[in-house]
């Protein structure tokens, strides 16, 4: 069953609520004050099921037999028509699929008719029906005059009743009805079924988002919220996140149009019984979405349009921003100009006083700060703009790419704009609302984008970094022929404009491609490393022999290095190599031993333990000196080394052999 949300629009007392009741049998006025005063104050809801309008088989011609398309579930959002309650009207109209523009036959077009109609156009509502209510209160001639006035008012809009020869689109219907007598209601239902059948179904497979329009508590159930599910599917027992607060909730129960259900899908009026949150922590304007997926924002880049009736909009002007059910004060920062003229459009950044969850493609309405009247609206292009923008004109060109309906162009622009920082798959989802599987399907069609693990990068940036890695390593090897490689951190430091995550990903990619090697924390080019000249190789041999022949009574390192033919810097690098390869072992700051001498010492100590018949084997400094033939100068550092290596453990003045 296809679900479609129908919104009413029109001036106060033009019969919107009466029309909904006549169609559905449900009184959308739920507040006692509404019933007492006879006017709608807040949004109300009703529902109706209709058979879908038959559609002709494609290519079958005029004589084609109709094809059944199932049933329609229409959810009605009835909005207040009084100018004082336009903010309530905006909370309900944001998620509709088609509109019933209600105009009373005895009054024709009035101020809120115009404002509500402007709002529908700014929200890019594409389909609707104009309903002339109270047709029983006027004669036929008057009704015809009103219809002519309405046709002229709607000319060129999405509700234009005249066919469009350029596109071949049929005109939008105008239906005269009487909620009192029932006249015209059957025709209206037929037109509703036809127009609703043409509405593109909302994406039930997308990530779920439910803007909250009501919060209340029910005895025996607890916290309940309602809203129009604008995308995705919500199941019973799902975990959701409340935006912008970040609270986690669990869905205990789901209702669709007043009936319990296992799930709600996009395009349905939905009520959720929530666990884990009191009603005080929820309010109209908040939104429910999958946890750990999106991020609330205070800044969005947008394309905005100003109504022809509005005053010029200046840079840094304060406005009331309405998006779905949320409302916030915002500052308008224009990118290309200092003023938007009436009827004009511009790229801008909206800086909101309160955070909200907004995604590219979301529509919004702007109302003047004071007096509060509707002045324009537009569409969100970016929900994570950079903190600093050096060139506003250049950035406006980028926003034009963000506005492109071609997803490949759109995503390429988003990734390339990030340069060497790139975008993770999770960031793409958070900034666009696209499912991961849709992004993965898109990537192979994007020649300018490179995917490395979970990261998307501009191919040009990847190539530059990869070439840079090889150039830096090549230069290091040439300048440091005695070094086995460059430390990973030193190499990363050469790429300060590249994030650590990007650096690590590209380094691992280079390792997998055998373009570089990683030995511990050292990075080197394949086949490159220590390259010694003859005098350096000779010096290495002299150092090793000097310590190997000395046993445990080793000479001072500086004495050995002083006898070499190479300079101090190269001599020290040779020692570093010997230490790295564990040919020499550094016991203390001043003492270096050959590894064979230390291995022999460990065997001697182990031999003492083997000779001990009973009890723990022990050795003191004196016995150690006697056993090894070394002075205290060597004995103490060697014993401390054995302690560190867990060969011995000091207990008082003795060592227990482990």
C-alpha cells in the first residue's frame, strides 16, 4: 500500500478542517480551544484509504486496458490558516507530498492563501489540487468568476490548471465542493487518487528520519511522539538517536494512522512509543534518526530564493528559519553579494542559534525577523561547511556542484574540496544521508576519486602524496647512507598538511604495492638501507673486534672511535647500526659490550644456579668480581643489567639467581 502525505493550505475560515472531516470522517481539531473558538490553532491529522487510480499500460495506446496499482493510504496534515499560527502551519507542511490549496468560494483569494501558496512553492511541493470550498454558499455565476480568478492566480505554477504543451503535463485540477452537502466530494476523491498515484513514493530503504511534531504521555505506555516519516523505515525495538540532544531511545511500539504496526515506512504518519526518555526531554522540532550516523549542525550552506514581494535581504540579516518541524533564529551570510533583491536568489550560509539535523536536499522557509512574514526559502547544499572560507566566489562555484542532481558530480565535488584530508565513508553518509551501499555503487563510476580502505580521496592528491613519499625517502637515503631507514614519525612530519589517517592509509597502500618497506618503526625504499664505503666497512670491523676481544673488561667507546679513520658523525652511525643489529649491547651510558661476552656471562650465572644443591642460588658483588675477574667499575653495571633482564633479582646486598 502506497503512503502519501496530503497537506492543507489556505486562509483562515476557508473550510480546511471541515473538508478533511468530510473526506475522512475525522475531526482534525483535537484541542479544546480549537473546538470552542471554531478555528484551527495547531496542526491536526487524519487519514483515508483509497483505491489507486488505474494507469494505462505503457505503449498500449488509448485503448489499453487499465492496470491496477493497488491502494493508497493518505495521511492528512491539517494546518491553521490564521496569520498568527503560520509557524504552526510550517511545522506540518514540511513533509507533505501533495497539497490541497483550499479557497472559499464566497471569499476567493485572501492574504494567507497567498502566503501558504508561496510556502508550498518554496518547499518545492510538486503536486496538488485546488479546492473551492463552500460552493453551496454562492451561485453558479459567482463560482465561475472565482474559478477564473484562481486560474489567473495559479498561472505558471505547479497548480496551474492548464496543460503545459512544452512538457506534455496535464493541468492540476480545480474541484468545487461543499463539506456541508457533500457535493463534489466524490470528484475530489477521484482526483486525490489520481494525483496521489502519480506521486513518487518516498524511499523506504533510505536512512530513517522522523521530524517530531507532537510529544505527549499516554497512561500505560509512557512517552509518545508523532511525525511524518520523511525517509527510511522504523521498526519496533529499533534504537534511535534524538537530534540535536544526542539521547538514545528504543522504540517500544509503532502506530501508523492509529493502528499498531511492526514498522512504519517513509511517507506515513507515524506514532512511536519510546523507552529511555521522559517527555520533558523531547519537543517539537527535534528529529529521530539512526544512532551514530549523523551530526547536528549550527551552520548550513544553502541556495536561497527571495519572494518578489519581500524586501531586499542584506548580508548578516537575522531571520526565522523553519525546516520540517524545527524553528530557529539564523544569520544569513551571503557568499556572492551583499544584498539579495526581491525575486532574486543567492548562495549563503545560515548560522543558526540552535543546532539541528539538516541534510543536503532538505527544504526550508525564511521569515523576516520583524515583522514576522514569509520572505523566501531554499534548499540545503552542505551541512558541514569549512570553518574558514578564503574566497567566497570560489566557494560559491563549489556549492553549484553540490547542487548538481548527478550524484557522481556531487560526490566528486565534495571529496575534491577536502583535498588531502579526504572523506571517510561514514563522513559521506553523515554529510549527504546516502546509504553506504549507494556510495559504494557510485565509486567505480568516479574516475577522479580514489578509494583507500574506508577513505575517499581525490586521485590527484593521492598521486602527489605517493610521489612525495618516494621522493622524501629517496632523498633521505642519499643523505644518510649509513641509516637503515627513516623513522615513521619523521616521515609523517614531512607531510604536515596530510592528516595522520590519510598518511597511514597511503603508507600502508605503498607497503602493499611493494613501493616501500617497513621494518619496525623504520621506513625505507626496497633494496635501500645501509650502504658503506670501504673506510666505513673497515671501521665497523675495527669496532666489533675491539669489543669482541675485550671480553667483559671493555675499553671506553670514545677511545675506540678515536682510532678510526672516519669522522665522529659517521663513527657514531656505525655504532648505532651495531647496536640495532644487537652485535653490541649498551649496558649503561658509558659501557658497551660485545654480544658474545654477555651471552658467556649469562651462561656463567646459570652455571652457578646448577651447582647449588639446595635453596636459592645467590651471588654478591664480591663473588661476581671473583667469577668474572672484573673490577667494581664493570661489576655493578653488569649486575644491574642482569636484574633488568630478569636473570637475577636483588635482595639486600645479594642477588638471587632466577
